[in-house]
C-alpha cells in the first residue's frame, strides 16, 4: 500500500483551517490542524510529517519563524506558505527560508492540491538524482546545502542549492531559463526570473576565487556553468 502523506497545517482562521483539513483528508492526506505557530512547532517535533502548509500571519509564532525552526529539524520536508501577503519581499523571505511554494489568498482548493502534488513529485524525483558534485576547486553537497573550498564552507539557501544542482547537472551545457524557473519556482513569471537572476549573482560571488569557473549568461536562452580544465 502506498504510504500516506501526513500534512501539518497551520492556519489561525479556524473556519478556513477546518475547511482545508476536511478537503485534504477527503483527498487522502491525513492532516493535523494547528492555529498558531508554536502549537505547530510542538506538533512537528512530536509527529512525523511529510508536508507542511504554513500560514504566515499567525499569533505566538508566525509562519516565517515556524519555517525557520522546522528547517533546523528537517532540511527536506516540503513547505508551502499560505498567506494574504503578496509583497515581493515577503515571497523572497519565504523562499530564502526554504519554502517550496507560496500561495496567496484567496486561492482555490484545486490549485492548492495541484501545487502539493507537483512538490511531492519533485521530492520523489530528488531521491534518484546525484547530490555531490565537483566544481573546479569546490565541492558541492546538495543535501547539506554546503559549498566547500580548501576547508572553508559556505552554507547555501535552499534556492541557491536547487539552482546550483541544476547547473551542475548541466555542467558545460546551457541550462534553459524556463526549465530552471519551472523546476525550482514552478512558474516562469517575470518576478521569478528577476529573483533567479539575484541567485545567479550570489553563486558567481561564491565562485569568484576560482578563475577556472565561469557562470555565463547565454542571452535569450539561460545560463551555463563552465569549468575550464
């Protein structure tokens, strides 16, 4: 029998939370509902969840703080934010904390379910992909989100690690911009494209100490991680 995906749902609107919990359970996802972030954290520590849906604006501990605590305990469990906040800075903060997706209220239940399934497919695919790479004089450990050179470690954000993994898998070949956006952000919108450019700039800074490594823009197409031997 296929293992059921247990969901931690934190939502301070009790009516919405109750409706979401009922919908998810009807779709085969056993769901634990918490109405504040601290309660959510305590439940996460005591149980084994395979997916987390976190409201951002909550009492006691907000969704961003909860996500940061969850990431200390589990680097891989999928996180999806639900929020009425639509500011770009909020979305960036969420992704920096390791969110897999970000859904702005109001939303349809069907869209939530489709986004969850897309994230879970990605997680399943990740189990058979390589996780350790050699990039010039650097070593990259995807699981630890760590980029190391000469014993010096740089801790990457989740999005930096995802992007670098794709670049490493396509080393010395062009990584199509749309492919990267859809694989990591699930959407190739203008905002997400600008966000990815920021992460590319950050990765270039990490690699600047090794002249053999070049992270190139391929105009109108995407990016290319080149290692000159």
